[in-house]
C-alpha cells in the first residue's frame, strides 16, 4: 500500500511538473506582432512583394515598405551627363524616359519621390567639355544647356548658358 502511495505521489509530481513547465512556456512565449518580429523568430518569409512572414499558427505579417519602393517611379541616369532623373507614372502625371537612359537602383539615401524629385542625388560633372555653340562639339553632336526643371528641359548652349555636347540621336528623342 505504501508502495502504491509513493508511486501515486511520484506520478502526480511528474504530471504537475509537466503541466507547470508547459504553462510557463506558453505564458512566456514571445508575442509576435510585426513582420520584423516574425522573421526574427525564424518563421518562413514568403516570396512575395512586399514580403510576408507566416507564423506557425497561421498569422501573416506584411513588411512595410517606404513609398519610394512602391510608387511606380524609376530613377534613371543620363549617360552623357551622369545626372539623375525620375520617370514613370505618379498620381497626377506620367514621364516617359528615352531608351538610352540607365536604370539606377534606388536606396533610402537616394530615391525618387511621387513628385518626380530626386532625393539625395549626387550630381556628377558632365564628362564632355562645356560648349557655347554646336561648333564646339564633334560631328553628330549639338550643344545644349540643361535647365533646372529637369533632364528633358533644355535650351541651346550659349555664352550666357554654356551647355554640354549631346548626341543628336538622343536629342531628337527628347525634342
């Protein structure tokens, strides 16, 4: 009889310990409430855009992306000058690029806004020499000065507004 009581007490202690440990683990389980917490907990991140993370209990969290990543506007570089400009369709207008422009990867430090402005642009000096007339340019090139309104806003180069020599094929696509 004493042996049965000891066995019963031992079994009860094990059951209570298991229930206690399980309850403690359940109550101290980290609460996941964001994409970052979900991913940091080792849950799978789904291959979607924007990325989503799914917890073991089926909850999904979508990664918040800054507006410049989802606005449909692309930053591009003008090869002749190195300057950056924004193209695409915003809320009120569309700007189409010419085929020779190069797509530039946008970052938090340097990106386009919904108003087609370049944030954080580091403009490079034109690689071509400054010109004041077409006579200063090689054959097939003409002298154009860029206006502050953007890469497609330009006038003929002059003494008052020195320009850069641009390939006439590119100019014909802009003008």
